[in-house]
């Protein structure tokens, strides 16, 4: 059964005051997971992802808590491991660790701020992923030429690798997380993952998809504006429109069923209308329609 998640509002003080309400609401609706982006200096105000997830963990019991995605190379890997292990303890093991290397859309300011050359982000991400499980689990791990052990250790959460080289996902990921994919994209991605993972002697990662979500009866102008905003990330107009999950729950269920058929394991909805609570309700209704069709 396709799993459904939704992103939390974590941008701007007024909107982020509702993190607790949104987290509880998603859990009450039966959604599988809630997610938060990770930015240091983005194009608009953004709260720290680890603190948002800790807040969500404190007011929920079942729903999984996802980084969508942690920019691992912006942090010293030991501190990242400490944060992840702490969240695992606080949440009862509910963390889903999305990891990305950071793209160009937010510029290089964050990298300058932490003293990490932007051009080294991919190499540093791979190096961090090599040793992160041992650090999180509290095992003796060599870091910068010295053996360290973090405590208390915690179970390493599932790792989802965001957009970037497919090789990285095949090598390190439990799931690949290519945002805004069509069913044809998913099928092709699954084939490539299977080939590359076999070369590493690993099972093929499952696939999680992110879609910009505006369910219900929305004006065409709102949908057009969202498509234009996605094009600012370098998408073509067709790619941007393909990345939208829109329409009534019945139509959305058809779209999600096609993604599941192509090999998607989970879809994360990223609502763009202002009434995000209502968007979560419509997403849950979409999920019920999907389940009834099985």
C-alpha cells in the first residue's frame, strides 16, 4: 500500500506556530509521516529542522518524522549524528533520515557561513554517509584520525537520498527520493537503481516521491502561479506541471495509483494553498480512496 506523508509548515514565525497542531492533525488523520525541509540561509525564513521534528515528536506517538532532506555537509558529521540519535530517542525510533547535498537554488551563503566550500558538498556528503551509521549507533568510529564513540547510541534510521547522483542512492540509501517524478520517471529510476545497487551488492532502494500538492477546487491562477514557482528551480513548464498533485481526491488517487504501479513506495505531499490543515484532510481522503480500490 502506498504510504502518504505531508510536509509541516516551518517557514516564518506566524505559520510555524502551528507545527504542533499540524503534526497532531496529520497523525489523527492516519497519515504515515510528516516532513520538514532543512535550510540554514534559504530564500525565506525557515526554522531549524531538528527542533521542528523534536517539537512534532513531543506531541505525537505514531506518525513518522522525516527530514526532507537534511543537508548533511552543512554540519560536522559528529553533531549531525548526535542530533539524529537524540531524535531517535525522543521519538521512540520514528525518524526517517532524508539526506541531500544541497542545490544551487538557495545560493552559496550558507556554505560560506559554515566555512564549507560549495564545490566540496558532494564529496563531504558521501564521506559523512560512510561513517554516519556507526556514529549514530554509538559504535567506535574513526573521525579525523581519532576514534570516538557517541553515546547514547540509537538505531540508525532509514536513509532516503534526495536528488543527486543515482550512484549515491544505490550505494547508501534505503530509499531514493527523487522529487516531482512522473510514473515513467519512477519506472526508469527503479531500473537504474536496481542495476547500480546490484553492483554494490545491495538490495535496490525503494522510491519516495515528493509532489507539490494543491487538492480540491483551486483557481487556475493559483495552479499556474505554483507551476511558475517550481520553474524557478530549473524545471521546464511541463516538468513543473507534472510535479503538481491537484484536483479532487478521486483524481489525485488515480495519479497516485499510477505512481505506485510504477514502483513508488511513498508520496510526500508539499501543500501550497494557505489552508494546509484542509490539504492534509484531502490527502487523507485520497489515501482512503486508494485503499478502497485495492
